[in-house]
C-alpha cells in the first residue's frame, strides 16, 4: 500500500517538475498529472 502511495507522489512530483520547467513539454506533464489522478482514484476505489 505504501509503495502505491509513494508512486502516486512521485508521479505528481514529476508532473509538477515538468510543468514548472519552461524547456520541457507541457503535454508530458499533463499526461503525468492525469496518470497520478487516475492512480489516486484507483487507490480510493480499492480502499473504499
């Protein structure tokens, strides 16, 4: 369970870093953030 939460945090962190750095593509960060959100929903649906 802890591993899943840490992977969600890493995904969000990478998305934020990509989003904040001007040289990198915003598409990649958007994809990472959506992946993090879907991972969160998956966690809540399995936990709840």
